[in-house]
């Protein structure tokens, strides 16, 4: 194995937990297209359609981050069971969406306008033939009322499963890593 191939394999394993190898270009395009569809559904407030993209065994997690020295940087993200902005499952997401429909979720009344920008999509095969590890970067731009304006940046580490639906995939696991150690926004009612 060449040094470049060894470096590439190390990058694959480090980038996506559970990854076996980089996905081919066609599969990567399919998975990226799914993520773009998801972004459009969220931006259009089509939450029931978005909810249909979530697996019943969903794990949706956004750990907190701390500013650490360079040598402690690998500990900047809270571990499982530690502090988290989100640690939700399928039922939790259903409850959040139902609450938005009541028009009693004051953090979203009047509703925010969002734009989800998804980029740097990298896809990997896993040991399960129908599941794929997908990393992407995001920028969520949100405006609300007259003057509220937020930009939330970060990385998503997804596990997507191929299913027989029009969308073609479902979200099994999403780990959201916000780039900011302190989120200077009034609420976290948006979906990432």
C-alpha cells in the first residue's frame, strides 16, 4: 500500500465512525441530493415530510463543546451522556414537530425563516451494505421578527440507510457539532 493510500484510509476511518471505504461518485451524489432535499423541506417548514425522512430508530445528538488548549483539543466535545444541546430520538422529534403545529411554541411565533446550506459532503460505505456514513458541513442562516438574525455553523456526521421510499434514504443517526463553543442565539428551535 502506498503512503497516499494509507493516508487516505486513515482519513476515512477518522472522518466517519463506522466507515469502511469512501463511496463512489454516483453514490456520493445520491446521498448529497438526499441532504439537499432535507434542507429544502426544513426551509419550507414541511416538517411532516421531513419527519418521514427520519428512521424509527433515530439517534439525534448535538454535544456541547468547550474551548481547550491544543493538546486537549480531542476532549473539546462532550462525551455521550454528557452535556448536550440535543439528545433525542424519533418520539422526541415527533413531539417537537407537533408543538410547532400548535402555534404555541413562542420561540417560533412568528416563525423563523431559515436557509440550510449543506456543503463538503463526504460519503463512506459501512459494514452494512444499506447504510452509509456521511459527513457534511452546514450553515443555517435564520431570521426572525424585525431584527433577529443568526448564523449557525458546524458539521454533521450522519448514518443514512437506503430505503424503498421516494427519498431513497432515511436518517438513522445524526451527530451535530456546532463550531461555536457558545451559541449566541435566543433559542435552538431549528432543526439541523
